[in-house]
C-alpha cells in the first residue's frame, strides 16, 4: 500500500524529526521574541510548580536558566521552589510577566487545565515562547484561539505531550506508512480511571471548608466560576468538570492517541461526529467514572474513513485480534524496541528517549546511560506510582477471576490500530509499539527510519525558541489534535450523536452541545487576541 502523502505529511515529517533549517539555527526570522544563539541560554519562567512543573523544568534546566517561578499555593509548591533557590518567586503570573519584562524569554506552564489558555495567551502577548502541558485547552474555541495567537505573536510553542518525541510513536508512524498493517478503519484506545480518583461528593457539591494558609484560592480559580474552597478541588481537580478536560480524556488518552493522530493524519479532516455510547457515574460536578466515546472521521486523501473508540476505565466490546493466545499481552512493554536494536535512554525530564547510537559494547550512548532498571516491564505513572489502566500499567492488568471481555476494567494503557492486513498496538505515551499477535512481531523487521530521534520534548522546544525548526507539538499541530479531543469532553456532557460542522465550528444538531464549545469565563477573564 502506498499512501499518496500530501505536503502536510512532509510537514509532519519535519516536525517529528526536529530537523534543523537548511540555513542553520536562527534562519527562521519570523520569531518575534528574537534569535538566540544555541550557545546562549534562555531565561525561563514557570507557572505551576507544585506537581508537574518541576518535572518539565528538569528537561530545560539542563541547558537553560530558570529565573522565575510562580504558584498560588505556597505549601504545595515549596519543594519546586526549593529546587531553584535563585529564581524569583511569584503568586500571580500576571505580576511575573509585568515584573520580569525583557528578562524572561520563555515560560513553561503546568497548572490545572482551566488556566492553560489564559496564561498561555498572556505569555504570547508578552512575546514569550510557550511550553504548556497537555491537554493545552479544554474546548475547541480555546484551541482555535491559541492557534491564531501563535500565528499573530510569532513565538515558539510546544504542548507537553512528551510521547510525540518517543521512539514508539515515531516507529508506529513508520510501520503504518510502510503499508505493513494495511488500511486502518478502526482505532481503539484505553486508559484507566481519572488520575487521583473520583471523589465521593453530595449532589449539591463539595462542602465549603476553610482555605489553607498560603493558598490564594481566588487566583487558583482564575477564570473558573466562583466556588467555595474544598480540598477535593485542588487535590483531585482532574475529576471536576470546571477544572479539567474530560477527566482521563485530557490526562492519559491525549497521550495514548498521539500515534494515531500523527500516523493517520487526523489533522487533515475534523471528525464529523462524536458520541458517548456508554457512561457511568457522572453528575453536574464530576466527569464520568467510566465512558466509551466514538469519533467518526472522513477519508483523508487516500486513507479511508476511520472510527476512533476511546474507553475510560472500561474494556468495552473490543475483541482481541485473531491468533492471540489466552493471557497474551495486548499492549507492548515500554522499551520493547530494544529487542529490535533500538534501546532507550533516560531523557532529561524522566521520559524515555531512543538512543540512535550504541557504544562498541552495545550499550546506548547519550545522557542517562543504560535503560532504567525495570523499564522493559513498563507501567509507571507520575511520581513513580502504577500507571493508569490497572495492575501492570501497560499490560493486560486484569485481576484474577475477571474475564478478558469485561466492560468494567480497561485492559491497560494504550491504543490498537485495526488494519486490513494486521493489527498494531502502542502503549501509554508511545514508549512501545508492536504488531499483534506476538508471533507476527517476533520475526518482523522494522522499516527504514524516516524521522530523526534523540531529543527530549523540552529540548525540542528550546531548539525552536532559538530559531530552529518548530517543535513536534508546535501549536499549529497540537491545537488540531486537542480540538477534536475536546469535542469528546462535550459529548461526555450531552447525550446523543453530535454532528460537528468544522467550517462553522459548531454542532449542527445540538444547541445544548454548542453551549460548551466555548468555556465559561468568570467576569474580568475575557480572552482576546
């Protein structure tokens, strides 16, 4: 099979490769924030350093200066602040931008989802390069707003979906583009429950409690509706509709579907419909405990229409590919490509990167040395805990006595491509890929590499900040991905098959769904380019 790849495909190739422009670094003068030599360090600030912020900063701090930190919660951010004692400290990001002025070149954002767009937009308006953690936005309206803003303000951008720089993701694209699995008309993607769990709250909402000393609750809420404080909101914010993007949809499924979005070129045609066909445990405050979403995409060039299924904390009706043995693993272990001569090294942010060269004795070269202990087993989540999807993380993870066709537990954390010739599976952020069943993978020879490797996600963005090629998840690409995922968050709230009119940017058959295309914004938090 030879897909007639469009010019857009080659743009993808450039982004995924992290290629240097033909004229060298600094030869892309469109960046209004100014050119910096690769040898000159950026001054970077960060907003949100309580949990995820310190992790993404690590990948940048290896080569750049961390000069300013901002967080609304003194206690939660204390450890992150302590890692950079020379950085100036702020509670209000607006004050940080105003005070730091030209001293700040770039900013990294790792707040709860609802504040991504306000902070990102203001950073761009101040001429700062922006790295924002996934899922970037909660709504399709915000996605378009940030796409337009990136064009206007001409700064380097990156969404923090680290899997787009992983070997498994790039190899999955190459396997599909080689024609090995044939045409793909179905994709199935699974994840576990909402990270941090779904709290048990009364129908009237969480009870009001005293605001802890050191927390600026009004700043934490930001653009969200005014709510009385309850620690559940800050500790388990991913479960709350006000603060996150569909619960685990914007947390892990945004990782799990990355390879599908890139390989199948889903940016070339918006979905025509989205529907939640199964839902359990939702209310006016919380995202569902379990859900099955179905997205329908039209043909894209020579690629046929494709239906994308997402399963949150459930197995669904998906059947294992023909030829799989009882108990055989559905998703590959992390770093399984080491079996094919492509071992991983540890990236600066703790993410797994491929080593493109080996030492004379067969060990991977590059910072980080040999693969971390236990990496082939896969399945570690943020903070070292088990990855979502149940015991075993990326593996089958079914408890004793539960049948493989159970609808009440995800089979792991990953995605399966159903091809006309074969099946392919990826795990988590893209840390692994293989063909199914395992007997087909055992003798398989990997296709020729088309995409460059060997840079962590933060350094990929830093190269762009200094005048190099765009990052793999530059907003020109990332916003198209997040737009269709955020349609799924709307379907979790509105029943029925929702027909999306991409040209008009609205649903053609549901005014109720159209209410959620743009987010609620508290008075004084209007977002304008």
